[in-house]
C-alpha cells in the first residue's frame, strides 16, 4: 500500500483501458510540441471553454442537429487538453500536483454536466428524467474513484477496460448517430444506456469494496483473509 504521507493522486493505477496504449504514444509525441507559453494549468482551465462550447452547440442543435459536429469537436479538444496537462507539467517539472488533481477532476465533472445539459436542450421531449439518472450513475463512477483513493491511496479511473477516453468516444459516436438517424431512434436507446451503466456501476462498486475489504483484513491479520470466505 502506498505511503499515506505521500500524495499519489497524480499516479493513476490500472490504466489498461481499450485505447490506453495508443493514447500514451500520442501523449509522448505531442507533449514536447506544446508551446512553452502554454502552461499545464492553461490546459486544465481550457475544459471550461470546451464545456461552454458543448452547451452552446447543444442549444443550437435544437434547430439543426448538424451543430452536434461542433459539440463533438469540443469533446475532442477537451480530450486533447486533458491528456496533455499532466504530461506537460511533469515534463517541465512545473506541474501543480495537488491543485491539478483537484481542478482536473472537478472540471471533468463540469464537462460531464455540460454534455448532458447540451443533450437536454434538444432531447427534452424524449427524456423525462433519464438524463438526471444518467448523471447520477456517471457521477457514481467518479465518487467511487475518489472514495477508493481515500481508502487505499491508489487512484483508479479506468474500470472494465473503460476510462475517460472511451467515454468521450461514446459521446462522439452518440452525436454522430443523432445527426444521421435523428432524435427519435436515439432517444429509445437511452433506457438501455442507463441500465447498462447502472449494471457497470454495481459491478465496479462490488469489486472495489471487495478489494478494500481484503486490504483491511490483510492489515488486521494476514491469515484472516483465508478464513473470511470473502
């Protein structure tokens, strides 16, 4: 278990998501090319701009769903700045580790809210309370990560091979399908998205509590884990 006196929020574990390998190669290639005048905190703050853009394009999509191409561009830019901010800070040894942990993940929540707010503008006739429940479930994944980090000192944001990058790709695919097929067909899929996400959250929480239980038992009595039956 990591030393509790050392902050490890900038060191993510279990980063073996579907696209983690090519993403790491891209980061190693792109980070040195970020201009010196652009600091790591500039990249972090830019999520605010991309989130406002997503909301704007969602509002405009009420009249023309082609505006969702703009929302997808904002999602892509948010991915770009989000994966580079920490890498740039570490490369230049000028990163704000604790500030970066706090702001980066708080703004991730703002980004998620902006996506769902954008959808609410043009899907309000189809959704009822679905977006509220989707936000609650997706927020549950974030809460699980932060509570697990507090309990173990290990920060995980990737579960079941799915991480933030894969979720952004899902949003881009959803936007593309909305433009191609329209709102009616996509709205019908939302209950399935909600059910699948809730099942995934249940599995993640089950595995997390089981892992923390094991750590507690090992700390209390290394031999107790064998007789606990858990």
